C-alpha cells in the first residue's frame, strides 16, 4: 500500500545511487569504511617509520580527517567516490618496496576485515532473530548486510590496478624500478581511464565482472567459515 504523497518523496530522491530507505545505513557504513581504510594506511606507514600522515593529523579514527566532501557526495549520487588520500613518503622506509606494498594493501585489508565482522554480526543476529525478527532487529540485519556488501566492494574496488587506487600502488612497488617511470606517465591518464571504465557500458566487461565474481568468492569463503558455527 502506498501512502499518499510517498511517490513524490521517491521522485525527489531519484537522483541518488541508493534507495532512500537504506541511505542512513549506507552513510554510516561509508563513514566507518572510509575512515578505517585511510587510518589503516596512515597507521601502517607510521609503523614503518613515516610520520607524514601523523604530522598531518591523519593518524586518527575521526571521519572529519579522512572524508573528502566531493568524493563522499559523489558515491551517494553515482555509486563511486573516494576519501582523502593518505600522504606517504617512501623515503622514510628502510625497505621502500616491501613497506610500500604493505602500506598500500593495509587499506583494502581493513575493508575485508570489516566485511567479515559485518557478516559475522549478521549471522549472530539472525540466529537470535527467529522467523519473525522485531523491527529493531530487522533494521540491524539490514544494516549489517549493507555494511558487509559495501566493504567487500570497497576491498575489491581498491585492488583494481588503475591509478590512483591501491591496486595500482601495489603493482608500482612490485615491478622493477626501470618500469616505474613509465608507469608514472600513465598516471596522468589514470583518472580518465577510470571514469571511462566505470561510467560507460565497458564496465559490464571489465569492472563489473571482477566485482561480481570477487564478491561471490569472498562470500562463499566467509559462508564456509561461519555457517558451520551457526
């Protein structure tokens, strides 16, 4: 049954990338996911001897230090966006290549860890909910489902080998030093390649299959761990 006037509310928010009813869950998830992701980069860099992020106030779990206003709004409107990149000075690292890879992968791994926490909480709550969960319990189930899904997507998305994503930085640290200057030239066009692949039908043959297949694999692994426990 549709309440009178409800269709006008839906039309007013039709520009959003997410349904209006789940928007609060999405916003909370993104606040946590972006903040922890960037903090993980800053913390890993600091532990390897680079104080740059700490000196710029990024070694914190305050969302205000990490969120990019435009990038956050864009993810709500278009389904993709970004936080403020954590500054890293590899000259502080004793082993720049190894430390660089660990610092780069720390962010995505934090999203994978949060995804596991999210699906574990979903299973715990579901085991207590019974066939007819209360309104509050159902809201928690919906939140943790979204929390899980978005963190898995962020984990996979950031591993794409496209600048300025973490996957590109990982490859940059792994390849021979002679190749890195050539990769640096490609960075100029990285954002253009990223936009073309994401907002055109090409994403159905590139990014989308990677995200869909990766989500399926991760979910299967997590289910294999958690289902026997519940």
